[in-house]
């Protein structure tokens, strides 16, 4: 019975993917993904010697140098190749069960805007597994988008120091030096320029607090939602502490916590839950929660609080493995 249900679900996933591709491919010439276009603009500005920072353009300069500048040198049709790798990475990560993840709304947010979050999936998996050498590389690559991965990276560095894992520490330090030092040669003021636009981003979130998909959406909604915020925050703290009891899962626990408490997390960032899922049932549960959050989001005028249940569920899965 379970096997038949799994085959049916995989078949539905493949059918949905086929329909999406059938609809999308004839319109590729008219498809201009916003995030990908923003990456190209930043890459062009860096190449032209202009200040690449501005509203919605606040990535670290190393991210621009090593990702956005190369993208700006490629033809426009490369956006198709770019999103193709997102499917590949999910299948590498989850194997055949990854087809179910194609039904996950945050995955399609990544695809439609051609974001680079999917490129963080494998580095995050290396960090979670603390793979020799690869974890050091992965931690450095995750800092291309530090605001969504900082807690996991901070924990794993602390873990390496405590356990004297000099190999991963050396790989991390060398990779960070190679990726970050050139940016200070290109533009010594980039940190200050980024900080200035980050303050604008903070103001934007304070003006439109429901843009976030973290726990803070519930707080900002006010009224009875404040009580829900307190309950969810307490539950998150309990699950986080329980997840920390199992050492191999601590990096994943910190990643889940970051997605819960960071006030500038968006639904698309929740694709980074995928590396911590184990088995078909967990993937299916996350997909269902994603659709429930999407429905709540539409019903309550872009209220993103429902998406906070996704990293909360991931924490719960970690506690089950720890027990």
C-alpha cells in the first residue's frame, strides 16, 4: 500500500513538472526572472567600476565577483541552464524522492525568479554531515548568502575549534581567503557600502513586516497572533534544545533556528530545509506544509507566518532522530 502511494505521488510530481516545463519553455524568450536580472545588473556594475549597491542589491562583494560577474558575461539563455541545475541538485540530494520536492512551493519560487539558493543545497549538506574537507569548502560557499546560513556556519566553525578539526578549518580559511581578499583589492569600501544599503533593507522590512516568513510575522500581525507567536517561539526553543542533544544534527538545528528567527527570511529561502530531510514521509510533510502556508499567504494578504511552520517541522524531525 505504501509503495503504491509513493509511486502515485512520484507520478504526480513528474506530471506537474512536465506540465510546468510544457508551459514554461515556449515562453522562455519572454521570461525575465527578477532575481537573475538583479544578479546580472550587479555583475555589470562591478565590471564597469560602478557602485553595485542599492535597494535590493546588498550581497557581499565576493558573491558578486564569483557569481554575478561570471553570469553577466554569459548569454541570456544561460538562465535556463542555471535553473536546470536546481533540479539536478535536489535529485543528487534526495535521489528519487527528490521528485516529490519539485512540488514544494519554495522550490518553485527559486525556479521562477532563478535565485541562486539552490546552489547552496550541496554545500549545506556537506556542513550538516561534517564531511572531511568538503565541509570546510561548504561553509565558505554558504557565506555567499550569509544572512540565511550564518548560524549553521558559526556553529560548525566552533565545532571544528572544539574538536580540533584542523583539516576542515584550514580548508575553510584558505577558501575564504581566496574568495574574500580579492574583493578588498577591487573595492576597499565595499563593506561600508553594503552596510548602508542593509539599513535601508531593515527599514523596508519594518515598513512591510509581513514580507518575512519567520516567526516575527505572527508578532507583527498583532492581536491573537501575538499569543500564537509566543507559543511557537516556546515550542521552537524546546525543539531546538532537544535537537542539540544529538551532536551530528546540531548544524541542521542551528540552520532551522536561523530560518525561524531571522526577520528578513523569505519563503524562497526555505529551500534550505531540504538537506535535513530524511525519507519520503518527511519530504511529503514539508511539501504539504508548504502548500498550506501558500494558501494562508494568499488568504491573509501576503502573510508569511505560515511558512514558519516548515523549519519548525524540520526541528521536530531532528528531535525524533535524536531520541
